[in-house]
C-alpha cells in the first residue's frame, strides 16, 4: 500500500541574492546557511517539459518556516501551489520534471539527499494531508491497517498490537468517536469529514515536525471545516509542527497562518506576515482576492474568482508582469513597464514583499483610498 505521510514546512521569502543562487550539483550536499529556517526554500523552480513546451509551474519561489509556525500559500488553481509542496516532499524525483534551487529541512539538504533518506523523511519528519482523502487511502484495507502500516514502516521495532493501540489513540485524538471500533472499518464506511480526520491521523502517526496540508478542507462543509482547522491548531500546539497550509480560501489563511505567500503564475507576487498581507495587501492581485472574499453574511463560494480573466498559461507566461493582462492598475506604473519588465519582489513594509511596478508610496495610497473602504 502506498505510504501516505509526507510532511512539509513553511515559508518566508528568503530574498534575492540567495534565491538566485545556483542549484547544487547532483550528489553534492550543501550546508544550510546559519540563518536557515526549520524549512528553508530558496529560488525553487520546477519546470515540466511537455510536447507543447516547458510548463514553468514554479519559477523561483523562496520561503522559510520555523517550528510551531504556519505559512499559508494562496493563489488560484494552477498557480503552482501543489507543485511547490510536492517538490519539498521529493515527489518530482524520478520524473521528467526539472527542479532547481535549494531546500533545507532541519539543516538537511533535501535537493541532494538519497531517495532512501527522502522516503524516511516523508515518514518521520514530513507529512502531507491531501484535499481528497479517498485518493490517499486504499479502499481494500481498513483505516486502522493503513495507519498501522505507516507506523510500522518507520518503527519496525513496534509490534502490531502496539501500533494498533497507537492507531486507536490517534483516531481518538482527531475526534473520531468510538475509535476502537472505527479502527477496523474501511474508508467507505467513513463520512467525508471522518475520512479527512482519519487522513490527518495517518499524517500524524509519526509526529511529523513538518505538515503540508494541501486544500485540506475544500471538500468539507463549513462546520466540519471549522472543526478540522481547530483540530490542526490543537495538534500544532501539541507537536510544535511547522505547517504549510495551501488553500485558495483567504479566510482559512487569515485564521490559521502567521505568514502568507501569494502565488501567481508560478511566482510569489506578495509575501509577508498576515497582519501585512491580509490586512494591508499591496499587490493588485491581492486586492482582487480580498475584495472578492466572501463575507460572513454571504454564502461562501466554491471557487475563488478574484479578478476578471483567466490564470496565465504556464507555457506562454505573459511578458513583463504575468498579471498585466488582468490588471486594472497598469496606468499607475511607469509607461510600458508592466508589459515588458518582470517586476522584482521588493520590500514594501515590515517583512512585506511585493512584485509590482507601481511605486511603493503610490500603492499604499491606492490601498487606503480605493481598496480599504471596500473591505
Ligand atoms: N506532472 C506535470 N506535468 C506537466 N504539468 C504539470 C504537472 N504537474 C502540474 N503541472 C502544471 O503545473 C501548474 C501548477 O500546478 P499546481 O501546482 O497543481 O497548481 P495549484 O496551484 O492549483 O496547486 C499547472 O498548470 C499544472 O497543469
Ligand atoms: S506590475 Fe503592473 S500589471 Fe503587474 S500588478 Fe503591478 S500594476 Fe499590475
Ligand atoms: Mg493544488
């Protein structure tokens, strides 16, 4: 049966010089810089060669996360969020994907560790919660058997009985009623919310220090979603995990994350603490996201459609600022800049980075006069 647990770190945009550093030679392990976070990603690129051209799914993303912290990675479908997390887990190894940049976890160089070591890390330090628990669970094995297998792969010294006791404990911990009975049931006997909890139990079976949750609550109704988020917060407090929360739902990140990374077309367009990015966004794309956010008094929409137009093709990324075909604020930037020059990610507030040609002072003015009143 597949090993489901994979863990994940979090992010803080490490900055330019480091993010542009060349990828290490294959097999040449690098030493983590002294300022590296628990998880530290610098200048990550993941490109997929296809018959139609190269898909630049992730194109120079940097962030760091420490234990006990949560980073939210936000963006429309196809912006490179999942591919980023898969790269951390080493899931593009042995595929045609071209991956470069640097990833350190607890000082260990994930770009160069052996496949065997990567598998160990996926069981012991990193775990992943997917959007769709059914895709991560085997239909022919009981939920308990799958958790027990996960435990025993990484703790071969544990007896089956010991692992089963731990599995029951974990199911109880994630709020599954009658765990001693439920442990022997099959995934289809669980409701959607219960399956999601069971997958979290599976992901936690080895006390991961890095948990990557990829749209963990998208398929759930609002009440169950709130319970799952609450559970993740409690577990984080207990295990001190670093969490990467991938979502298109800004409400979820505002509630869960310490820091937000907004992705557009494979790049970070805005990055910083929640107080900055959520409450004082400075990128026109972030303005669209926030002003279209469902309010408590309105129904939550299934999919985010923040600004008119479609996400860019990652094979033919628009020149200049990838967002320019959809941006209503190009007139505020120097003439022609938006359609010809890729903006750098620059600091625009405390630890707050933004990728936009509008001068910082003018952007802040637009936010105060046009955007803030609409929030
Ligand atoms: N194995 C692959 N081969 C080619 N393209 C891929 C592959 N995996 C993902 N992509 C493309 O990479 C882009 C980013 O995907 P993804 O990270 O899954 O987006 P999301 O932000 O919705 O999670 C998408 O355009 C997707 O089609
Ligand atoms: S650089 Fe230009 S197109 Fe891109 S977000 Fe800023 S104003 Fe809009
Ligand atoms: Mg995804």
